[in-house]
C-alpha cells in the first residue's frame, strides 16, 4: 500500500488529486438545452441528487465550458443519463468547437430540451442557483419532470475508462 499523503500547507499535486478521484466510479450524463442558436449540450460526470423534498439535483460544469453559458441563458435543461452503449455520444458531446448534435437522435423533452434517444433516464430541470466552485461552477436545479426511459445498464466512468454495471 502506498504511503498516505498528508496536507502540510504545501500545494496539493494536481496529478495525485486526479489519481485519487479517479478511483471514484461515476455515472455519465449529458446536460442539454435548446437555445435560440439550436441545441446545446455537454458531457457531465459531476451530476448528483441534491434533495428529495423539493426534488433537486446539482452538477458542476467547468468555468471554461462554452456550452454551459448557452444553457444557463435558457434557464431550463434536460439531464440525460447515458446507457452503457452510448460511449460515442458521450465523446461527441464532450468535444469543443464541433457540431455536437450532428447525427445525434433526440426529441424535445417536456421543457423543449433535447432528450437523447437511448438514454436510460432523463430529468427536466430549471436553474435555481449557481455557486462558485473554484475552476467549476456548482449548479443547483429544481426537477420539473423525469422518466426512466430504457431498461439498460448505465454508462460508468472509472480511472479514465468507460464501463458498465450489471447487477448480480
């Protein structure tokens, strides 16, 4: 076992921080909205439930994101929870400077945001609050509609690789 790294006031090595956080398995979502310029979206692993009463979620886009400002301007969006076979959509929506929705099959959710075909579930949300989170923004949103969409294992991300979960 590796020695424990302790904080002694010196700067934390970003590589060590990433390596440790890489040991935490996450699901993969795509946050989408339909702006005046067309559909906008980005891949997001930092999605989480926040509250059951009232139903709320949170996620953390990077401050460098070019998609989040377009989605913020709309004020409502759809969180698409990806299935294990949607790795290519995940990669496509993670890219910058391309037509992210080229060839992506979607239909409008109840709030008008892109609901991706093949996702295991989706949640329509309204922006409630943004909080400074260092190099990311913490977004808090109220859930307005949701549905399980497909019976399939979710797409997971662990140590820079994709995987799936199959219950025993």
